[in-house]
C-alpha cells in the first residue's frame, strides 16, 4: 500500500506541469469562495447543432463545467428523461465521434471551460480503451465520469488516464462505506461525484435527511485527499442546490432538470434557450 | 489501487455497476459464502429441491433417437420434469432461501419468456416474499399465459416499455429498481450473468444438474460420458450441466447458441460466436454490439435464448477452449423439436431443441460406441403457439 501511495505522488508531480482544467477551475473558485455549477446534457440532443447552442447558453449563463453524456443503448443509471433523450439522439445518428466533435468545436470559443464525458463502460472499453482515451484527449476532453465503473475494475483505465492527464471522476453513493470512500477519493482526480439518493437520475420532490448526512460524511473523508466534492442526481431547483452546498458540497450537478427544459421546449428553440439561461442563472446565484 | 480478482473468470466478470449497489453485492457475497457452508441451509435447500421441485430428475436413455441418428448412445437429462417445467427453479429456490435468510422482504426479477418469472414467483410464494417481475412489453404481449401464471402466483408484472422492450431492457429496469430499493430488496437474477457474486452463485445452484448426470451416467454405463451438450442463452443450464465435468478433460463439452435466421442475416443470438468483448449488466463478457459499442437486439425463435450477452464464465471457457460453442438456426431447432416429440414422446422447450439439433445435425461426428448426454432444460408447452404458427406458415408456403 505504501509503495502505491508513493507512485501516486509521482503522478501528481507530472500532472502539475500541465494541470487538468477541472483542478484549475475548482482552485480558482475556492479562492473566490465560490462553488461550482456543473451542467449535464445528452450529447447530440435534439441534434448536433442545437446541442452546441444549448451548451453555449449554459456556459454564458454561468455553468462552470460541462458534462456531455455520450448516449448508450442501455443506460442503467438513468431515469426516464435521460433515457428518452439518449434513445432519440441515437436514432438521429449520434456517435462517440460526433460527441468528440461537439467538444472540439466548442473548445475554440471556451478554452478554459472543463468538458467532461459521462458515459457507460461499454462505450469507453468495447473498442480499444487506449485509442478511445487518446482520441478524447486530442479533441480536448478533460475527463470522464463512468457511472457503471468502480475502482476495483479500473486499473488499466486509471493508468492510461493518468498518463494522458484526463480527470477520472468516480461516483460515490449515500451507502458507500468510509473505507471505499477513501479508495474512491484516491482514485479520483478533478472531483468526487456523490450520488445524492438511492436511485437513478431524475428530479425529485425533496431530499431526505440521509442525503445531507451523506454529503457531510463524504466531505469529511475525501477532504483528507484534498479533492472537491460535487453532488448530483435529482437536484431540480435552487433551494435543493443551496441545501446541498450548505451541507458541505463544493459543487452541484444538474442534469435531468436541464434535459427536461430542453425536451419540453423542443419546438421553440428561442424559448428553450431563454428558459435554460434563466434556470442556470438562478442556480449560479446560489453557488457562492 | 487494489486490483480485485474476486468474481473474475480470466478477464471476464467483475462488478460493473453503480456504486449504490456495491454494498448490496458485498452483503450478498458475504452471506452466500457463509450460508453455503451452513449445514442447516444446505439441508433446507436439499429438502426443497427434492420435495418441492422434484429432484433428482431422471436421466433417460433415448433408444429411438439413438437408433434414428445411427450414432452414439443418447441420454437425456430431464430438467423438463421439474416443477415449473424448467431448470430455472433450481436457482430461484436457492436464491429465494438466501434472500429469506438475509431478511429481505421483497424480490424483483427480470424475465424474457416468463419462465424465470414463474419460477421466481413460486420460490417467493414459499418464503412469503413480495414479488415484482420486469418483463419487456413485447414479451408480455407474446407470452400472455405466463403473465397470467405469474399473477396467479401473486407476483406483480411490470411491462417494460423502455429501449427495445425485451429481455435486456427488463434487466436494465430491474437494476434501476434495485438501485432505488436496495435496502429492502433482493434482485433474483435468472441466469449466470450480472455482477459478482451472481455468475458464481447461480452456477453453484444450477450445478446440481451436472452432479446428478455424472453419478447417473456412471451408474448406467460404468463410465463418464464422452460428450455433453447443452443450449446457451445467458448460460445457466449449460454451466449447471458442464461444471462437474470441467476437470474431466476426456469429456467433450458443447454449448449451443441460437443462430436465429442464420449468421448472414444478422438476426441471431450467437453472442459467443459473433459477439465482441464488452461490458453490460454488471459484467465483462461477449455481447452483440455495433462498432460504437451500442448493444444490438438479439433474435431467436426461443425467447429463453434471446439475449445479446452471455455469462462471463462461458466467455472464459470459450477463450481457454474448454467448451466448444456452436450455433443452430431457428429452423434446425424446430425440426429437432418435432423429431423428439415424435420419436420419444417428449416435447422439449425450443431452447433445449437447439442442443438436440446440434447432435442430430452432427451425429456422424460422434463415434458410434460413445455416450452423449443432452440436457433438456425445459418442456415445450410454452412454445406450442409458436410451433403451431410455424407449421401453418410452412403449409401455406407449400400450397403456393
């Protein structure tokens, strides 16, 4: 175990020469005493061009980090909203390559905004893991969130991602043990993604006490690893976000509520972008 | 970082699931390992298998079939005679008893044709557990009598309308339910798939098939069989059949996948033969998928083989070449179904007909004085409608 810790230190030294954008962002926010607003969208929904416009609106309205979901045929951690959007995007021909291109284009305008991919293991692993991660790096993707990958099955992925300087963001849950939280924190770079509830993605009525307790416990443990904590799944309004941040999170992640606004206004793009902008501004206002 | 070998079959297997499920899998693994060695648990399980499910099942020497193929001596392992009509009950009783001992109150399961759903509902009834079954909306439509059976057995059936509305989507939906209700619920997976410990645990519960075959065939013939054949969908009856023979190098093992409308058509469920390594439903294994890693729909006339993945232990056994995996088409399976019904008075499930078809098709490959065991994993009553439609279609074609 001691030996392995030493190795990690060496990696950090290498990383420092070209620091991951996610780390840079969290550092600068924390210096200003602010919290991060992370927004998720399904890549290529409703179509590639609109998808780009949506992301531009999110960033211009205050999103600090963009998470792009590469649609997968069998999204087991997702609720109906993201399932439907993924399926529709796939029907319209979205591919991982096209998602790479979305980021490549947007990075021309938003070079300091971190872009993360959130997708399932099969998309990343089924062809050639190494080539996939290299292609991601070349297209200026900053890191990955893989909800069905856990630390003990990720040795090769971690080694490759470290070498390439891609952030590896692992998820934790309210029932994750302290021992595993330590493992998750030491395998993660960028931030740790705590799933707020027992459940899948999608908005909820109210968070129960256990969520806030879990935020507190998780923050306490991962703090030792000097890695920020972002919380997602089911945050659908500023009040929820505020309470999560108050419990100790360094950032909030919104996904399904963003997608719902997009899907509800699919036939009126102007209205969609306007409403999205307003929603993000409201959320941004509480991230302090 | 620790690299765990637990639950791995070579590079296959693992626990590719959301973190929320990890404590539940740890808990299940711990309790299973503990109860496996517990004499009281084994006694209760053996009692239920004997007096409720109807074990041991006979090993029948199929004389007419042997004469017909002019080849080796054929023995049939009669899992079709079990309560519920298929091998599925070996596993549901085992997991049901385990869940009951663990204090779980609620059982969920996925089902394709409904066989596993029915067997789960039966086991739950014994232990007084609340049961909810996820079944693709298309399958609900196709298998109405099994849906009704599950209702009679006091299970609630949820038609799944997401994705392709078939078995793989009902697995997704069951996993989503489990993530949400993990504290109270046991997910009773129906085959040797999913995250560790399921592939190992389901294999253990099904391995009673092979253990019985071994002692029965030795009793009948004085020696081990030369070849053993079973059909492979997710792979539970096949692993159950093979497991006791894995170290007997002289016993050739054959796993038969569903070739659907043929390899060229692309409409098949030949995961091991045509699939690519990937990750789905908690495991690394072979899957039918496109070049980007999107999972494809499987096709087979037998709903029990209609799954685009396969248990990780089969993936491993394929790679180390211990088991020969082959393919049989819908048409060939159908012929074997009709043949066994006529020759032996046994109506086999369409799934099991794939294993039979392989033997009939390749009878010349086996030496005349050798002994072959074919596992009849289930009975064909559930398939009568499909068979009738198929025969009627054939007759219409002839008239033209």
